[in-house]
C-alpha cells in the first residue's frame, strides 16, 4: 500500500469502515458495562461487610471493653439520631456498649495536617471520666519508620489511655488544652509524650485532638442521655 | 482483515518462559516502572500488585485475542484501553472483597494498572496478532515475570527497610531498620542494584559462551 493510498483510509473517506468502528467500540463498551455492573453487584455485600468490620475493629481498638457499636448521626441542630445500617451521614459518632449494654465510650473521627499529608484518627472518649481512652490512626502518609510510629509505638499510644480532656463549665472548650512535650517529660494528665524522631507527627496528633475536643465533645455531653440508652 | 499479518506463534513453553527471563518486562524491557517503584515497599504490597496486574494482563490478552478479527485497526488502541479498564475495575472490586487493608495500601496504583504499559504492550504486540492459547501463555509468562520482579524488590526492601518479611520480624530488637529502603529513593537504589547484577551476569554469560 502506498502512502497516498493510506491517507485516504480515514473514517470520513470510508463510511462503511467508520460504521464498523462504531459497532466494534459500542459492542465492547456495552459488554464491559454489563460485566462491571455484574461484578459490582456481586461484590457489594462482601465489600460492605469488610468496611463494617474494619470500622468495628477500629472502634474496639479505641474503647476498652466494647462489645457492640452503634453509629449515631449528628444532626444540624446538634442532636443525635441512631443511624440505620447502610445510611450515610455527614457527621457521625460511634457509641460503644459493653456486655451489659452500658455505654463504655464514644469514638469520634478527627483529622488534620500531618508532616506529609492529612492524618485521620479515630479516638475513644469516656464521657463519665472525661478522658480520651485510646486512639487509632485510620489513614496517614507519614514517613515510614519515623512519622508512622504515631500509630505503632506502644509508648506513644499509652499517652492516650487516660488523657485528661475535661470541659469547662460552659462547655466552650477543654479546661487544659493538650500539650505535646518532649519524650519522657510528661507530668500532667493532659500532656502527651512525643516520639523522638517524629516530633512533627506527634505534635500534629495533639493539634488534631485539640481542634476536635471543643467542637465534638460538647455534643457528646449534651446528648449523654440519648447515648446512654442503647437503641 | 488486511493487517492480520505478523508473527503467529504456536502455544509452546517458549512463549511462557520468554516473559519470565529473556523478555522480563521489568528487568529487560524496563516497563511498568511506576508500580514497581511505588508499591514495592513491602512483600505483601508487591505480591498483591503483581497478582492484580497478572489477572488483568491474562484476561485482557484473552479478550483482545478473541476479538482481534472483529475490531478495525484504527480503533484497536481505544478498544484495548476499554478492555483493560474493565478488568482493572473488576480487579479493584475483587481486591476490596479480599482485603481493604491491601486495597488502601496500594491506593491510586490499582486504577493506574489501566495505563500500565506492560499490559497495553502485550495486547498490541502479541494478543492482537495471535490466537487465544498462545496469548494466555504470553500473558501468564509476562505476568509471572512481573510478579517475580516486583516481589524480589518488595521482599528485599522490606527485609532491609523494616527488618521483616510479610510483616514477620526477622531480626531481634537490636536491628535498626535501614529506613531509606522503604522510602521512594530506596526503590531506585534496589532497582539499580538488581539491574546492575543482572547486566553483569549477562555480560559474564556472554563472555563464557565465546
């Protein structure tokens, strides 16, 4: 085939071939679409179960002694409404109940800027003692081996087993904002021992909690009666 | 179709083995560097990435090969991409049902399998010119070659950078991990090192043959 001939082999010049092309592409696209929707429908229950399990695990990790988890929606008026299984809501909190059905704590999500990217954490809050009782890093891109210790270092995580976040009388904020201190110098219940080599990431966790505490904890305290009755 | 000329291979063991050694997509062709460097920071990630890519590679080879006579050559690339994207989406859903943790660790690199040049390359240079059986063998061979390469990188980087393999600590508490190895720069170090050794071995083998 010479070059001149090849040039005439364009779709416009040959309507029969362009029809063939359209048929081929539409055919492949249709089959692809069907295949994807079949697989989506087929895997959806398993994926949902996986997600729910991952969330339960995360909540279990931040509140000691939890047996069941109920998701609550925070409405715009600041009220709490128990959420049906597969419903989504903009602002949520997770109430954990122990074996007797008593409220063991509330798990709240918070996020903020870390060293590399946004850090997402889930923290457990005990409304009776007004303590943070555990944290879990849901998502972070902190430097492997250094910053990512915030989710692994047992000494650092021990900071959050009984961290004082008592609210002021008027619930406008914490009595003592959290302070991140040098490793080994923690002396107050509202201080966090940082990790050597991961100072910025440690401070970021403190900052994220400090931003979340005055915003979310008053809602928990206001709605304590709703939370205490296990739906 | 007029453009059906080109090599046709019988389904032989050679087709399969070629992708593993002589035509290894990573170590010889240096294709698919993006996932190889990015997600080879642990053995599990590397292995899952390798398996997902092989899954897409074999299935897209089958489809491309079976409809190779029905699709006009002008739209073949568009068709390849569509087929590959479909199987990548399928692989994404399957991966989520198997493990959300691995899915999260692989992140953006799962959808990016769509533009993995190994898969498009095999579709264009092999599957679109050969019958189904050799195409399957070619896909499997190239896929296994890719798995070997990315797993080698992943295992080496995890051992050096975290002191563990598949999350199991290999050394005692005394071991100070060589953190740079699981950072992006470590990927380049390890890849360069492996390529150096391979080139050196090949050079020696050539010398001995003479």
